[in-house]
């Protein structure tokens, strides 16, 4: 059975979402069978997104410039490809960033 994971940042959540029989669960990167360096990179990427959150005014949240956002999306896409490589053929990896286009199937 193929397992499905999505790399997708959300405020106040880890950036990984695991599809299960009962729905979708938000999981920390350390729960996946991946290298510690990639776990760290996923966590840093998620923290970078979280740093754009303005809890007092959520509508003001987001990246300062379009360039910062596009750089963030590209780094995330690279991480998603690395997740797919490390997880292997028994996993299907998706990638998305709110407001940056449709969900992409990586593997």
C-alpha cells in the first residue's frame, strides 16, 4: 500500500500532512523514515513560514516581498523532491503552499 504525505506549511502546524484511513494527520518530520538532516531542513522551512504569521492581525501575515515568497516556494519544492527520494517508491509525495498555485504531485 502506498503511503501519502504532503509538504504544505500552515500557521501553527508542522508542515507535513499524512493521509491515513481516518483522514489527514499533521505530523512532525521526525515521524518519517528520513535522514536527520532532512528532518532539520523540513523543520527550518516550516519555521520560516511560521515567522510570517501575525497573530494580532492574521490578514497582515505573509512574506514581505514576492521574491521572498517565490524563494520560499522553490526551497519547499526542493525539499519535497528530497523527501520523495528518501521515502522511496512506497510513498507518494505532494507539495503545496497556500496562495502559490495548485497542489503538485512530486511522486
